[in-house]
């Protein structure tokens, strides 16, 4: 009985662990973009869990791109950074003050392993710091950084640590690297600096972000772990990952996590028909789906250059045969009608007989009556039926019929049109039939209504109008 209870308790614990929001702390970071080949867009992303480990095994169908709050479809291709063989520019900043006396050898081995793991043609630099910082290896080959790491020694006089000065120097080094290349700073530290103001760390982080540089941190301290919050501030705006070593053995593990992060970064290629390019700023975001629900990346704003090549609309390239069949069918119908007309033409009468007056012919029997088209609107009528069709999102191609008087749209359970969209309000808007037309009214929603790319409070709907609620777009249709 006791064994059974123990087994049940163990199973229950496993179920609780499985049910816990394991993916709640997962992070999707959109680090940079390559828009030169617009409308083919290449986005570089990193996924990691709460412990700073890279999340791998995703497929191209898992990633969707959002441009200016509108989804534009899934990735056309996906590969990892190591598969692409692209180089990286890396600067390692490592503390060599007295607090690191017991772990310096572990750090030196970890730095050498990190430098040795980089893709071909990558460049790496090494900076150590204590009372002052030293550039032990300039941006160059991995061998130089590995050799420089072996020369690191403890600065026993390093009582006032200059971490931020060392990081600023690393930013200066990578600032000279051309835009578009991957740039990363890895900081190993106990989080202490002569300036412990968090806003100072945030300012340095923002400076790195503005230069397209990611800052990852690995924190280790034997004393006050609360001081490591400075490293969190240093990595936050620079889209980095802050990792914490609970014991000395975690140092090599977290350096290995950085290696995985570099190699397993996702490079997703998207074909975006709407991205024709206008040299104006647009907002880009990536959504990744999965068992834990959708994860949203940070939003990156950049100018979209003019298209370098045309792109077919979704599904257009696969339907050329349909247009060919329809064209042949039309030619066949025209030919059949022409054959029928000339086949039934009466023979020409001789000239003598043409001169004689012909007897009055009896009225020809009438054929089937033609359908008469009535213009209802000209007689003061109005649309009898209205409906909306979702063109994207979870309800793509789904049709919603509008009620004769009032149709409430939103995420609430009491809505006439209930939409699964976290960017839509519970009572987002309503469509009213007033007099002779359907009218759209905003009900004080958070994200408002965009009709034909223009934000409105109310709008009289016309057939084929496109309007966006949250991130879901609809087309209005009516029958007169």
C-alpha cells in the first residue's frame, strides 16, 4: 500500500510539472532583418527557455510574419545559423578581479571553447577587466582569442571594477562592423561596477541595441546574487539573454548554452506580397506557434526598400492551368455559337423573286423570355443581405452573416460574431443596418478599426470594403 501511495505521489508530481507553464518564460527574439531582396525578407531569430538554453526543432510552418499588425503568412524556408555558414562578430568581456580567483581556470577554458566553436570566417575579440580593462585580443581569428585567454591572470588590486567601461569598449569595436552582420557581446561578471545605477546599465544596453548589437550575460557570484540584476538590465534592451551560474560547474554549461544560441539561431525566409517596398518605415514581428500557444517576438521597425523582383500573390502560381482551361472553354463556346448561327441561315432567294412583294408573314413564334434585371436601388430598395468574410487569422475564409438590425463583433461570449484574436476587445465594434446601408461603429475598442488602411470611428460599408479589427481582417459583402 505504501509503495502504491509513493508511486501515485511521484506520478502526480510529474503531472503537475507537465501542467505547469513550462513555456511561459520561453523567449522569441527578433535580432535583425535582411530586407535587401524585398519582397523576400530574411529574419534572424533566437528562441530560448527560462534557463537560457536554445529551443530547437522548429519547422518553417511554425513561424508567421506580421507587418504593421497584419499577418502575412508562414515562412517559405527555414535554416539554422550553422547551416547557413554565415560568420559572426563576437566580443567576450570577462572579469578577472579577486572575486573570480577560484573559477578563473574554468572561465579560460570556456572562453577558448566558445571561440573555437564559431562558424568559419567569424571574428572574435577578448577584453578582461578589473580596476581597468584590457583588450587582450582585437577582433580577428579565433586562435588569437584562445591564446589570449590563456594569458589571463587575477588582478589582485582590482577593488573598483570597471565592467561598463569594458562593455562600452566592446560596443566601439563592433560599431565598426558593417550593418547587417551578426554582432554579439558575451559578458562574464559578478554584476559589480563602480557605478551601480540600473539606469546606467540600461543606457549602455540601449546604445548596443541602436548599433544592432546583442548583449548576453553570464553572472556568477559566491556572495550576493542580488547584485546580478545589473546584468539583467545590461542585456534587456540589447535583446540578450541573462544567465545565472548557481555553482562554479554552471560556468561551462552556460558558455555551452551561448554556443548553442549562436549555432541554432533561426533564419526564416518570408515571401510577403504586400512588401512591395516604399522606402517607408514599417513594423515587423514574428509569431511562433506550438503546444504552449503562440509566442510573440519583439517589434522591429525598419524601412522597406523597393522590391527587387516581383512576387506572385498567394496561390497565383499554382492556378495557371485553371486560367488556361477557362480560356480554351471560352473559345470553344464562341465557336459553337458561331457554328449554330451560320448553320441555320436561310438560303438567298433569286433576284426576280426578291422584287415581288412578299405576303405578310405571320408573327414568328417567340422564344424563351429573357430575364429582366431590376435595379432595386433605383426603386428605393436596400441591401437585403450582408455578411463579412475573414481573410486571415484563425478564422480565415470563414463567413459571418450580419443580422438585420445590429451585429456585435468581439471576443466576448455574448457577441454575434465571436473572434479568437487577443488584440481585439471583448465588445470591439458593431454593424448596424440603418435605412439603406450597413454602418460600422467602434465601441471604444483598444486597438480601434482600420477600414481600407485608414483608422476610423465609424464607416458606411460599401461592397468589398476591407476592415481590420485587432489583427484579423474582414471583407464586407452584400446582396441588393
